[in-house]
C-alpha cells in the first residue's frame, strides 16, 4: 500500500484528487491538507511514502520550502509537484529542493497514477513540457538564469527597488545589482523592463496574473 500526502490549498482540486486517488486499490490518503506548514508537521508525526505537493499556498510557506523540509525528515517521503506553474524558476527550484517529479494539473489522470507509482518505486516523473524545459537548459546553459537570478528578476518585475529586493532575499544591494547585470547579459537586454518582458515571454518567470 502506498501512503500518500496531498497538499493543495484549493478545496475543489483536493476533492478531485481525492476521488482519483481513493479509487486505486494500492493507494491510501494518509494526510490531506490545504497548507504547506501543516503538510510538513503532519508528515513529521505520520510518515508517508509519496507527497503530492502544490507550489503556491496562501500561507507563508510555499511548496518549494515544504518540499525541502519534507526531504530533510528522518524518513522522507518522495515528493511529486502537481501545479499549474511551469516556469524555469518554479521547475528548477522544486527539483533543487528534492522533488522527484513535476507534473502539471492538466496531466491525464492515468499519467498521474503512473507517476505516483513510479515515484514510490524510486523513479522520477516529469511532464513533457517540464522535461523539454530542462533539456533546453542543458543544451544552452550559458543563457539560462540561476534560481537566484530568477528570484531577483521576479521581484524586479513586481516593481521593487534593488534595496527592497536585497531586503527580501537577504542580499546586499551590490549583490542585487550584480545579479541583474548577469541577467541583462544572459537575456541580451539593456534594461529591467526589457528583461522582464523577455523573461515572461520565454517562460523564465511567471506571467502577471490578474
């Protein structure tokens, strides 16, 4: 029996996943929560085999940090990210935090079930779009942003100053400027506005949502 943790802050999504997973004879949902913090706390008390983790939560802790903490437990579960987001920063952040798989929420149910079983058996699972992005990074590494550069550019896209970005990321203002300079060089642009536009166009950072 594969014991599952399901973490997503949208009740409708959880209900759909619950119905999908509960129909499988070899799955049991041991933990279900709408908060990343609660997912980590529950897994500390009750070990599970596979965690299905969203990236965005309404609380302070997000999916990447929850993934990192889950993987640091004495008996860590395998983590599968199940999300709507497929930017380079999201994907790389999750993989670097220890996620074994990254699926998008429009993945067919049969593929989600197969991914859970593969993860439980020690394998990995990547959505085709995610695999394509990772392959692109391997083929053209010099033009790809590091996760930290993507963090800096994301905050710049929100209109924050270098000082504010430094405060949010615990960096000096000089370090922020250095990151931005490398971003401009990699994206072959000369301004923040152009860098943000190109990064959104190419999926490096998320599009602004209304």
